[in-house]
C-alpha cells in the first residue's frame, strides 16, 4: 500500500501518513459508494495499525474552527470544523484533501497532535494560528516544541485564481503570495501557511513542506482542479501510540 511519510515525523514515536489515489477515496460526500469508502478506510486502518472505529475525521467547512477531541468521538461522528487536536493515544486524527493542504502538528514535549485542513479560505482566516492557540490553551504546548508538516497540495504554478481572490488575499495581507503573470493570478497557499507557522513561533527546521503537487502529480493524487471538480479525497493521518 503506497503512502507518503514525513521526514520530521518519521523520527518520532507516532503513526502518521499521507495517502494518495492508490489508497482510494476516503470521503463520503463525493458521490462514491459508501461500502467502498468504508472498505478503503478499513484497509488503511489495517495497514497503519489503528482501529478504524477510533478514527476521528471532520465535516470540513473551509473555516478556522478548531475542536479538541477525545475518545467520545468516533468514526461515526465527524465534527463540523477544519482542525482537530488531541493528546490521547490510539486516537487517529484525519484531514481529507484534494488540492488543499493537509497540515499535521506534533508537540514533542506535551505529545499533543493536530490535523488541520488548510485550503485558501482556511489560510486566509489563519486556521494555523487557531490550531496552535488551542494546543497551547488545552495542553500547554509551546511553539518551539512543535513540528509542522505540510502534506501534498496544489502548487502555485497550478493554482490560478481570479482577480476577486487576489483582492481577497490583499485584504487579508497576503498579496505577496500571489503572482501576477500574463493577466492571470497564481496563489501560493503554502507560502501563507509557512509565514503563519513562523509568526506563531515555529522555527524553520521544525517545518517540513512535502514537495508533491496534487495537480502536477495528478496520476498519484486526487486533485479537485486537475480532475475537473469530480474526484475523491486523500488524507493526512496522525496518531499517538501508547
Ligand atoms: Zn503543480
């Protein structure tokens, strides 16, 4: 089973992965057969050695809402938000994407983790800052101990946006992350996320950007853009082991 892993998170004792088309679609809201989606989840759980019933995923709404989760949540109760945090073991957290950036956070000292859905809207509304703030509030996390990994997502070259979105980026203070070329605008979401992580106090050596573009590498990854809007979702997963 093909999965992608982070260099920084491979050095620590937790389970994590970024999936791709080889792991099939993991989302229920994209018109896929529900039984197939469940089997895809079961296969992934088996290969990463977690219990599929314990998996916590989200009904992602392109917000900056972050929720602390515990074992009361389960596979059958997805939460309406765009980031989840926990410090409990055996509680896999999942973010699903197809071009947006899946961000995994891990505090080496307090052993708190987060799975964050950061697309354009989440980046503009700084879901990164909210996630780290809630980790700090709930678990006393310190940003200098946090590792951040940006999983496969669409690159700036592939992410053409209209002028309205350029204006929006300007409004939020991110015009420098938009390239204007031949009457077209290209948004660099990961550059915004990198800036926000560093503004939160996470140091560059603790940030890893996985250099895979979902659109350039569309044979491997689900891409909302490259697949013409009808596509599945891959996932970023993180779990503390006992
Ligand atoms: Zn690309």
